[in-house]
């Protein structure tokens, strides 16, 4: 097989995946609508781990880790979409964190400093960093330290607490990481 033929096969698979992805986002929208009414959490770790275990159980060891990573990323993208639909949840998480820190969300600012923690053994830091990119939020600076098996992360993000993508990102981090705080706006 030539490189061009192999790439054509990949293109064909990607074309087949597109309608399935769009259908998945349709389903995610319906889930968000139900959660908006019931107040349910978007991220339920036990459910996601169960799904990954069921779906990846029969995958060849050669690509097992890649498949699990694909599933985890797909679920994270789906959650991002749901958080974007759940504006009341965004308000509770973002405005609550700003109020707890004494931060005036209406003050003029172009940067938001946050902190959160993750267990080092099961850290999803890579997904949070990827979510900044998907939300078109630049990381101006980041500090990471690990103590006692816990990653402590501080980030300065370019943007404003009123921007929809910033609110979606902070809501996702706030609901999925531990000890989420808005430290300051600058």
C-alpha cells in the first residue's frame, strides 16, 4: 500500500465518523437539556470509567491506550458542549468562585488567574489544557507543583469572566477539578 492509499483510507474513515460525531453532539445536547431541568452533573467519573471499561475491553493491546485516550477526549469534548448549554451552571460556578474570592467580575480585565488541584495518579490536566485551546483561551502562564500525590495548578488565562468561552472553560474546570478558585482578574 502506498502512502496516498493509506491516507485515502484514513480520509474514508474520517468521513464515516463525521455523521456519528454529529449524532453524538445531538445526544449531548439532549442530555444537557435534561440536566438543565434536573440539575444533574455533567461529569460523572464512575459512569465514564464504566463506559471506557466496556468499550475498550476488547481492543487490541497495541492500540488500547490510544483508544482509551480517544474515548476520554471525545467525552471531554461532549462535556464541553454540554457546559456551553448550561448557562445557569456556568453562573453558579463562575460567579460563585468570583464572589468567594471577592473578585469583581464587572471590573475591566483581560486576564483571569485561577487555581485548582488534581490527584497526580489520575490527573486530567492534559484535558484541561486542551479545553483551553478548544475554548480559544490562551494560557498566559501556568505553574504546577506536586505535593503528597496532589497536583496544584495555577494558571493565568487571557480573557474576561464575561466571555462565553471563558465561562464555559471555567465551569468545566470548576466542576471537574478539585479546589477550583478564581484568584484574581487583571
